[in-house]
């Protein structure tokens, strides 16, 4: 189940948008109220996240439909 293509793609995009906005993993993790270790697992595609958390990530990173 881990490292499924969709998780890898999502994680890659989280990292790409985070870096493009000049956010460290620590700062994004703080905004999300999660540990840096958990955010790192998301970015590596080795952890699932809830739809609620997915929406929160998108809001913080400013990702909207069509991006």
C-alpha cells in the first residue's frame, strides 16, 4: 500500500509547492499542526493523509483546482 504512485505524485507536488513558496518542512508542519517526520513521510509518498488534511495542505500552499 505504501509508495503507491498517487502517494508519490502527491508527495512530490507538496514538496514542489512548499519549496516554491520558500517554506521549510518545519514551517509547513507547524501550519498543518503535524510533526516534521509526518510531513517528510507525506513528501516521500510513504504515508496516507485524510481528505481533511489534504484540503488543509492545498489551502496553505494556495493550490486550487486546475493547478
